[in-house]
C-alpha cells in the first residue's frame, strides 16, 4: 500500500552520506575541496546544496591539500573529498601538512579492495593506506554504514584538535563496489 | 617549426627589485611565497609574520593563495611564485578562475628557468605563455610585464579592480644570493595565524 510505503520511507535511517554531512556541519566546515567519485555522489550534492559551504572543484587532488592549508591560515576549516586513486596524487603536497602541522581531513572512498572489477584500481587500493601511515597520516576506516557518523567525528576531532592529517577511508563494503554494466 | 628567439639574460627587469617594489607599495597583503628563489626575493624584501614562505609543496602556491583568499575575502591576498612552480600547478589556475576570488592576485616571476636547480629551461623559454594560459582558464585580468614603466603601472593597479588577476613579470636570469626564510613550518603556521587571527 502506498501509505505504508511512504511511512516506512520517512522513518528509514538516514543514508551514511547524510550522516557524514550532518557531522561535518557540526565541525564548522567552510571549504569543501573535491575531485568527484561516484561513491560520494550524494555526499557531494549535499555539500554543494549547503549555502554556508564553498565547493571548490579541483583539477587534481593535491591542489586540495594546498587549498585547505591556505584556508586554515585564513581561519577556515575544510574537508577534501576524493577517491583512493587520487590519494596517489597527494604525497608530495602532504609533506607540507606534516611538516607545518596543518590540520587535514580527507574523506576517501576506497577502490581496489573488496569486490573491485577494475584491475587498474588495485595497486593503490592495496598500498594507499600503508603509504599514508608510513608518512604519518592517521587513517580511520569505516566499513559499515553505521560506522560513518562516529568515524567522521573521530577523524575530524583528530584533524582539527590535533592538529594533524587524517584520512577517513570509506570502504567498498560501505559504499558498495562500482560496476560498469554493459 | 617555431623557434624560440628570446633571451631572458637580456630582460631589463630584475627579480629582487621587482619584488621589493611590489611589497613596498602593498604592505598589508597576506603573502604566499612559492618555493626557491621567489621566496628568497620575498624574504630579502623583509620577513614578516603575514608571509607564508614555502620550502616545498611545489605547484601548490596558487591553490594555497586561493584557500586563503576565500577564507579572508576582506584582505588582499598575493601569491608570488616562479614560472617553474606555476607550471607544476598550472591546473590550479582553472580552479582559481572557477571561484573568481576578487581579492587574489598571482604574480609569476618568469625568468624562463628552473633557477634553483641550475638554470635549466622551463616551458616558458619555449612557447608556453602563462598569462595566456591563465586567460584561457578564465582569469580575465592578466598581463605580461617587461619594462620598468609597465611594472610601475602594474604595481599601482594591483588591486584597483576586483580580481582574480595574474601578472607575469619577465625577469632576467641573474641569480642573487639566497636570503632564506625561517624554515620551521610549525612556527610559520603559528605566527601567521597569530598575526591574522590572534590565535594559533
């Protein structure tokens, strides 16, 4: 029945993307730096719809590292949204954050792990977290939808109250693996 | 086939004097200095708390200036960097243009060389034109300055109209002595925020 269906929809638990967005609002984020990933489509559109936030679409992910360091110098907090393959573009720029102790909150959707169909995604999927940790970036993994909210708070607290560089990794079990259907 | 015929050795403008003249007329800017000789030029003009000199992060100066300009829309933000550094982050000019920050000016000191590493030629020694690239990205206010007269006009008009703006100064290849900025990145971050925001 239509009415039953509607009632169920309104009481359904919020999507993990809504939950991350809500928590980020509480952390007073102002600049959102993005290289889009399919897995973050909803989160990106929620951020873009937020009038108090500035969406900055990047040409490459390391721009976001520098952008958010500049934002911090100017008194604003930001977040960088990217895919795990894009983390590979960031390493030289990350040296600045780690040397200068700029806070950094990255939200990374994982590719190249659970159920991946594209072999080109595998090398960074396997190595990325170890590479980040080897440099000194703190990694927080969210494996299930209900982890997303608490993991966002945990990552943001370490980033902004550290200050330090933190990557929140949203795994493919949470986001669900991408498919190209013919 | 095109052949580059310019000789940067003969350009009249000198890097130290050009940067000193800019900063003498714009003492209140929030300044990001790109790594290498561009940051030495800025330090030679006088180290200050509201300068963030980069010792690395090649390709990041313009993006850093953008984040700062968006966070501080009431302040004039200036990026001074070299042509090699700018080319590495050349895509960030499209990112800047998309945001249209009214208060951001990027000055590129273009000697057509990777000066710090031995004077190897950059793409601007061939055919790359950073002002045209910026214009193509959507930054409307761009120019290339080659003479003392043009430099003077550029400096007086630096923030007269809303930006973003990108100015290329063609400088000669002289390599004045290093004047190094403070190196402790933690201290640089803290001093900048204390001076600007009153809090670390």
